[in-house]
C-alpha cells in the first residue's frame, strides 16, 4: 500500500454536524424526486438510521477508503426527503447537512439500474456547475463519485462517496472497491436493526440474516503477514475478542494457521493467485488463544473483483472508465469470508483458481422488493459497461441475475409495467455477443 499523508489532528475536521445557510441554496433546484420516494422514505424510517449520530465504524471505513484510493475525502450520506446528512466522514470532509436540492448523492437515485455516479470535473458538468457546493470559495467540490446505498428491499438510502477539490480520474478497480465498501455500510446499517426488524416482521428489508451475520475481513495481501484493514462486528464476535481490541494493521496470520490438509498450500504461499488477483479457498484453523482451533473454510476474493458476495446488489460502473493494468500491485486487497458449514465440502483445502471457485458459487438470492418496486436491474443498460459483478467468483451469479431481470416483467411504484431490455439471442451476429475491450463480460453490456 502506498504512502498516504497523515494530517495533524488540528487539520482534521470536527465530528460535529455543520448546518447550512438556507439563503445560499434557495434558488438552486436539483433533479426530480424518484418515483419510489414515499416508499424510500418509509424504508429510512423503518431502519431508524439516526443520521445526525456519527458511527465510528462507518467513519473508519471512510478513512480507509481515503487511504486505499489516495483521495482526500470520503463520506456516508443519508438522503432524507428535505435534506442530506453526512452521517460519517473521513479525511478532509466535515460532517454537514445540506438541502436535498443541492445533494450530489441524490443523483445516484436517478437511474433505475444502480450505477456509480461519477463527475470528474464539476465545472464542466452543466448539472453541477451552478451548485452552491461547487461555486463556493472554500472547499469547492470538483470531483465526486458515489455508490448508492441499496437496502435489501431495493430502495436507496444515500451513497458512499469520494470527494476532491480538484478534477481526477479513477479506475474500474477503484470503483469496485468503493461499491464493496458501500455494501459493508448497508450491512452495518441493517445489522443494527436486526432484532427490531425480526420482531416486527418487516418483509424483505434484510439482505439475509446469514449475510448480515457473516464474519468478514479486508486484507492487504501486498504486505507481510496480510495486515487486517477492516473487520466487521461479526468477525470480532466470532473471535471472542474483548470490546475495543485494536484489529486494524494486525497480521492475519496472528489469528490463523494451517490445518494438516492445508499445510502444503500455506507453505507454498498464494503468490500466484494474488499476483493475478484470483479468488481462492483454503482450510485454516484458529490459533490457540483465538477462541478455539476448529477447522474453518475461508474464501478469499479480490476487493477489485465483482460484488461483495452473491447477496449484494449489482452496481454498474460508467462506460469508458479506464482499467488499472497494474491493479495486482496497486490494489492488492482481498475480502475474506468464512464458508458456511453446508458448503464446506465444496471448499478445497488448497488454493483454487477462479474457475473452480466460480463453479462453487451459490446461486444469487434476489432480495424481495417492497411496494412493487423493481429490483436492481432495468433498462438503463446503455449507460454502463462495467458492472461490479464482472468476473471471478460472482460472475455466474451476475449473469443469472441479469438474465432474470431481462425476462421478467416488473412493476414500478406507480403500478406501470417496466420491461427490462431483452438479452442477446442466438440469432444475433456473434460480434454483438462478443466481449468488448474493457467490457465486464456480462449480459447487460
């Protein structure tokens, strides 16, 4: 991981919310409200997100994004009916409240197909050139990229965004990391309401209890010992660690060791898989003193490759976004999850190439939409090319989901029928079905 400038405490913004001056925004109009606005706001109310309250876990994720992608500011926004609140931030971005009309993050609601909203230079984009957040003299927004926070019922809560005061260009791999972090945010927000939602039987509002309770790590595989960059609450609980135990930067191998049947694989290392950013599975056990030592089947996947897992909604990346040809060196970050017991027999003890892990990937489970809202796919396929479920262990699930979306008639919140674009057929010329340079290889592209 490259060197990142660490600011002095005096340079960092306060965690206190900064209100806005209404007079500076009174003449500015944003995009029209999405058709599901009423249902979306009901989802916000059901989750009781308390946007005014900073969440240290989300703030830590924002700071991590700033470090990984070498960008000065990141934030988690909650977009309400009348305002946008930055619930948690990292880097140079203070926690602020702005009127809904000036919100950048509400633009992630515009397209029916979830897509990363990218504005490389706000001065050159007519949608934002006159936005008070762009025109202001102090800390004007010049670059913005936001991945929508998609609840399990398909409604969008806000966005996880990256901000800079100068124009910049990021890569497909950068945006996939952003999307995976956005999914971690949603699971954090929904996990906090698991007990309430179970008790009130709010249908379809949870990804999957298994997904919300799944231990998850983010590792830097390019550094010695594979230091832990992020660990979710489920992982710390599974390790029986004391509350407040510092996990970040601790070596992965301080907690795990080889089992008898995986010792050779561990000794040989995983350099080949990591150098090609390939997913792999391995059987390990906890070290003595780390709860207990029973064998565990762990799945490793690049953070730059596809969705977080088959439970996560697919978020597309704008067409024409460049790829990083040196991602294995620049972004050697992996997401680690523990394979369920019922799937453990299919998890090899030795490192496995992408093909074998893809074959073992369980079928994607679509979230049940509420209020007749369509799921995450629609007819905006011409706008995007690199969906986050592009390759690796989630590729088969993505293709299946895209095909389902293309053949199923759905209804939007107004009750009108919405039909997804038909998939390519065998009667079309082969060239149209061929993968384009830089294309993700999915049926949407």
